[in-house]
């Protein structure tokens, strides 16, 4: 049930502008963040079952002189890149690739950073044939039980289970012009009113902006986009120091309690 007492911080026009910014073709990408915020990145490929989904970028890197694993959803800047990355919609193989890298990180005691920008998982028939729902559910189950720190950042769109499959984390942050929701506002409007053009009205009801979600304590913080890479690095360092102080059991418990309260 949606609360109709809407936040005074963000009106309908501002929400529409945030959605457009979150979906912008020049939105910051995972590869740019890896380049500016991490060092010694070594990319890993494939899910060891079928293929290498280019919508998921992942590998080993260093952050603040510590070995870490970095995993993110990549969108393209042009038609060629978007076709290669399926417009940032991962397939089941992409989620299995991400899980493989997370379990590897756990084995070698590396913290995990995930970066999310997707309208949702790929909904095509071939994805269903390969077990899209099971792949997402498996990630939710396995991530909840990881014994290493997990920090997630919503960069642009955080859509449905396609986003949550990388966001079962100890700390979840959003960029100030990002959105995070159970489905797109167009989809919500179509279901509720049979009219996808009422997107902005739906988005206002959904409370999908960073301000709304921080107010409801769904996320742990909002990252300013001015001097983005500097602000992001500061936020991630602070979160990692806090989580590194916890034992594996405490990390599991903290993550469990975080999601149980919703």
C-alpha cells in the first residue's frame, strides 16, 4: 500500500527531472567508476556455464590499498554498445557470472562493491528459458549469506529484481539523481490506471527518488554528483572501514536485520 502523504522535498516536476537524469545516455558508467575510483583492475569473464554477459562487468581491483571485488551493470553510450550490453538488462548468465565473482570474493576474503544501473533484468523468452527467475532468486539467497562486506550503489536506474539481485548489501547508497523501485513508473501507471503516460504521477506515488528512500531508511546515504568520483570514494572508504570492523557472523547478521525491517 502506498502512502499518499508525499514528501515535500521533491515535487512531481523535480521527480520527472530526476528520472530523466537517471536514464540519460551519458550517465556515469561502471567502467568509469572503476577507472577513477579503483586501481589495478583485472576483469574476469563468463559464468562457467554458457557465455559472458557484457551487461555485467566484474573483476578484482584495489581500493584504498585493499584487494576487493567490483561488480556492476554496464549500459552503453551508443547503439553498438547498447546492443553488446543488451541496454543494461542482464541475462541469467550475467547474474550467474556476478554470483560466481561474489563467491570467489568470499573465498579469498575480499570485500565486494556492486554498482547498479538497470531498468530491470532482460525479460525475453530466451532469458526465461535459461532460468531468469531462478538466477535472480539464487543471488538474493546467496548474497544474504555472504561473510564479507558488501556495499552497493545505485548509479542511475535501480529497477525491480534485476537491481536487487546485486543489492542485497550491508550498505546501500544512491547517487542524488538515481531512482530505485519495484518496477518502472510507466509500468506502475499502466497497471494502476491503464495509462503509461501518467508516469510522473506514478513516480510521485512510488517514492522512488534518493530523498524519499533515505527518508524511509531504505538506503544508507545519498552521494552528491558534483565531484562525483571524489564523493563516491569518500563514501565507500567510510563504509568499508565500518564494515571491516565486523566479524563474518556480524556481517551476516547486520545484512539480515537490514532487510528484515522492510
